[in-house]
C-alpha cells in the first residue's frame, strides 16, 4: 500500500490483452519487459539521447503501475497490460534491438519523479504524430535530440523543470502489499498506521469518513469507525476490520484522490513517507541524525516507554538506547541501529502525534514540526506560528527581523529565516525543515518560558506507555 521508497521489481507480470479480456499472463524479468516495450514503442535508429529519454519514461510509467498496485488493487492478477490504450506496447516473443538492449541494461533501475515526491512519475507519452497528449511526444524527442538537448533536458521539456532522475534504485522481489492477515482492533503496527494516514487523506474527498485523530499505528475505536464508514461508502462488508478487499480498496481510492496514476499527480511527499538515505548507527554525526533525535524526542514525550534524549546531531549512547526502546515498543528488531523499517516507523509515529496537536495552542507550547517543508510561497497555520516565533525572538536578538503574522511565507519571512540560520550556524537556504524548525522553536521556548520545553504536550494529552 504505497509504503516507503520505490524499488525495481525483479519481475513483472503482463496481461496480453485489455484488463477484462480473456488473455494469458506472462511473467518475465523487469529489464526484459522494458527492452520489449522500448523495441515496440521507439525506433533503434533514433539519436541515443532521444532513446535514453524515452527509456526513462517507459521505466517510470511501468514503476508507477507497480508502486500504486494499479491493477492488483482492483483484484487483477497482473501488473500491466500489453495494450497501449491502457499501458505500453508489449509484443510477446518480439525481436529486441541490440542498442536498445544495451541502453536498458544501463537504465532499467533509473526512473523519473517530481522533486519532493516519492512515487515514480506517471510518465505519460504518445507518438506525437497520429496521437498527441499532454505528456512526452516520442517523435518530438527526436527533434529535441537533434537540437542538442540532453536526455534530462528533453524530459524537462515535456514534464516540467521540477523533475529529477533517481539513479540505481534497489532491485527486490515484488510482493503484494497486503500484510497477509486482516488488521483488527487492538493491533499495533506500521500497516495500521499506513491505513490510518491514507484514510485521513481520503476523508478530505469523502468528509463522511471521520478523521482518525491519533494516526499512530494503534487500531483504536476511531480507526474502526473510520474503516466502517469507508466500507459503507464503497459497498464493502461493514466489519470494521481491514481485510484484503478493504486494504486494496483503501489503496485504490487513495491512489485515485491523490491522482498518483496521472501526470498531474498530487504526489506522495517525502514528508508523508520521508526519504530514507542511509542506515544510521552509533558514532555517526549529521543532520539526519539530528532529525532522527527530534522525532524520537517528540515520540518520547507521548510514550513514556521511549527513552528521552538530547538533540545533538551525534548518534551517541543515549540515542542508541532511545532507538532500542522505540523498537521494543513497536515490535521491531532491537538492533539500536536505524534501518529503513525503523526510520519509517518512527516517522509515522511522529506524524500521528503531530495530527493530534492543535495549532491554536502555539501561544502556550512549542508546536512540533508539521512534517512538511515550509518555504517561500507556502500559506498555512504553521507559517503563522513560525512568524510568531521569529517575531518573539527578534525582541531579544534584533539581527533576526520581525515579520507580520500573516500565514504567508513571502520574501520577508524568508529573509528572517535566513538571518536566523546565519545566527545559528545552520545551512543558509531560507527553507524550514525539521532541523531549522527545531532550532527556532527551541530558542523561542528558552526565551518565552525561561527553559527548553521541547517537545511539549498540549493540554489534555496524556503520556502513554503503549501505542494507541
């Protein structure tokens, strides 16, 4: 169900017909599928830069289908079809061109995505002659290549400047996202939390589905009520249990409301499922460790079984103990190191807490980092809170400009953030991520309350010993 970073599947299953047409399914290695599609869709005589741009698009399109489980979430036993009306052209047993085979061997584990998003771009394309579309024109890539554009520049021409190419994605066996057994009230795990996050997003389009205020991975009564209403709306048995059919229906509706399988996708942001870049372990020192410590500190304020720690940016013994305590509480291997599974679990627990803290108590307590990067052009309550913090800090440190509490992140707010980052020795980019937010809210807390109250609980929220 759209969990974590995408990967390259070792195999892909192709339906040799339209989705509901009686036709065979063929399973083959993913690179061989890309070679077949590329040999069927484009011409080997085209300039190499055009071929590369097209192969990036072909890979991204296929990965989007797999990542969103576009067909499997609707009960089909395959990943893609061989029909261009729905997917990409695949001809079983066709000849593979040598130069295309060589390029695919190099590029099959690279894909396109929007900057700030996780999912592979739904890289729509058409031939550009008999059929036109809002995506890439295959014949148009030839003209752009002859004008001297590089593959990335060709892709930007069609998909916009805000794309990036992910290189050397890991190759893994593709397994269904369904956990294998129903999720039921009383359970605590990251699968429950994934469902909670997705149900909360779906409720934005279907307001009858009640929000789950504590999306922390515990299957509580609020989750059960949300599941029952979802099941009612989408004509499923109203059991309040997330069985296989409900799991995949949630996934399908989530994909639909976020338009993940469309070129103008809303996207899954890195803040929803934050990018995991490396294993974190003792003696490491970097900004990701500092972010980890911040998330653990907030989680530890709500779960007394998670050991407290200082936010230093150094993976010290205190951090290792805190990680182990979190892993124990959430049923993860107690290694003391942070791998991708532990990172995602910590962040999901953190997001569940953020959703439970109202922004209207910001005058009395430091508000946790919202989970989304705040930068120029953003309008939100969190921008207003940021502006309030900066203005309060200005009274003591005049080199940090005061800003009006408008809720809009404009040039003046960016200048104040840059001044704060300069004063605090942080990277000067004018963007407020978790490290800058922690530093600003921490200094605000020190100055306003006389001591560091990070992280702090809103009135009425109780510390718990177990996930709820």
